[in-house]
C-alpha cells in the first residue's frame, strides 16, 4: 500500500479522546486539592487557589490523556496514570510532560533562557499512579536503572510510584474505581451497561461518590468515547498487520518469479478479496 494512503490511515486511527476520567476528576480544583494533600499531607495550609493546573494539549497525540501537571508554590508536579501492562516508557512520558510544562511556564512568565539572569525554576516532582498488576512494587524508578543498566548519564529522572494510596483518600478511591471498571468490563464488555454498573457500584460503596453523582452523564460519555477509540485502534492494528502480510506475500511471490497476474490470483485467494481489490493491493506493492 502506498506511503500516502498508509499515512492517512495512521492519522485517521489516532486516538482523539481529549480527556479521561483521570484528568476530568483532577481537573476540578477541589479534587486536585485532595490529590495534593494525599501527596503532601504535611502541608496543612494549602488552599484550592494555591494550585495551578498545567494543561498541555496535543502533546501525546497517540495516547489517551492520562497525564496531569500542576504547580504549587515552587513545586511543579507531574502525574502519569499507567494502566494494564507495565512499560518503563512511562518515565519518558513523565519527562516529556515535564519538559513541555517548563517550556510553557517560561513562556507564560516571560522568561528568556538566552539572557544572563538565572530563571526561577519550580522543583519537579514526578509520579506514576499505576493501576495494573505487578509482581514487584518499587517505591521509585529511574531513567538510569530502567534504560541504562544503572549507569550514570547526563540526565537522570526519578519517578515516584503510587499503587493504592491510603485507604479512603482520593488516590485510593480512584484506583478502586479503575478496578471496578475492569471487573465490569470483563462481565459486560466495552458497553454502556459496564459503565453504568461501574458508577452504580462505586456510588454504593462511597467511591468517588460526590464526583460520580455530579458528573454521571459526563463520565458515561467519556468512558464510552474511550471504548470507541479502543475499538478503532484494535481495528487499525489488524489493518496494519494485514497490510504488512500482503506486502510480504507479494515480495515473496515476485522473488519466486511469478507474474503479476499469478500474484494477483494468489493474493485474492489467500486474503479472501475480490480480483479488483487484489489487483490494486499487488499494484501498490509491485516492484518493477
């Protein structure tokens, strides 16, 4: 398949969800305050208006927006939610969000990095809220350990890991919510029923109850949109695999000395498609 059509497919398949329950929840000042208090219980005087959310749009264009940054005083805090399978790439996500947050911070405060005066830099704190299952639960992970075998490099990144939070706090409630989501999805699939049952169970168990009561319809919309995007990506991945298989088959047949007509017949039979479609596919892969 031609480069242009492949690029078009890739663009069309990108996830378009601009929000997630994670960002929607902590996008509200009162829940962001609870999040900060869970991370810094020693700060007894913090108020809602002390926290400033750093919203970065269109940075992670291929991923669901489960990344959050906010500033409190001299601290810039970045939280990344990781679900399902664990990947060390989460460190890179946190680092990328941090760098872009600094870039925006400098711009908003008219700071010029090319002048001699040293800029004021908020101290970074990087967190990952991991809602999946892991055999080991390190309290922190580092760029050097995960990517360079512990070798010291010019850049070091340390990410603090959060798994369950403390019983009853906002982090614990959110993690519990995600587990109920998984349980109901196993029972009802990616359906509205699964979402509605998740909300019902969580409200009954006093899990994010106030948030879910106030934003039930919005949460349903967010999660259904997420399920739609997951299905789009699943179909896209299948399509990409099929494209690769067709190209490999055409190259093999051509190397074996088959004619264009013979290869078209083979591709049509192997991939169960019409002669016209097979002819088009082979034409895009054929090497003169």
